C-alpha cells in the first residue's frame, strides 16, 4: 500500500466555505483510511518539524511559500499542490476501488 502524506498550514478552516471544504476533505480522508489507505496529515501550525524533516516539502515551501500549501506526497513524491486531493485521487493513489459519485452509478441513478 502506498504512503500518502498531506502537508497543510493548519487542519482548521477560515470562514464557512473553508470550514465546509475542510470538513469534506476530512470525510474523504476518513473514508479512504476506513478502506485501508495509509494517510498522514501534517499541520505546520502543530508539527513544523515534520516540514523541515522532509526535503521535498522543504524545497517546495522554499520555492513557493507557505501560501502554496496544501501539498500531497505519494511515496515521497509530489502528487498535488495548492489544493487538497479529491476522494477519487486518494482512492487511486491508495489502490482502492473508485467511490461511486453521489446519486448512484449513472445519470439519475437508473443503471442497467
């Protein structure tokens, strides 16, 4: 199983839209981990040493700044920067079955 690491400024939000977005992402992470994915989240506000220990993250922050976070690493390689990964990306990276979109497997939920 692949190792997925998410580096963020904080795991909280700022405002209603950010809070909703963070709640959605937290739900996506919980779903993926419930399916067996190995995901670690690091908050600069709470774990600044983790940022300094990782050369890829340190390099990224040096070039792009902290405002360019979040970023996601898969097995130590940069996978996504500037946004949180989607549930589908987490599933693909972890080798999980792709989640079925809300509303079912096809238009209107009438499959077959």
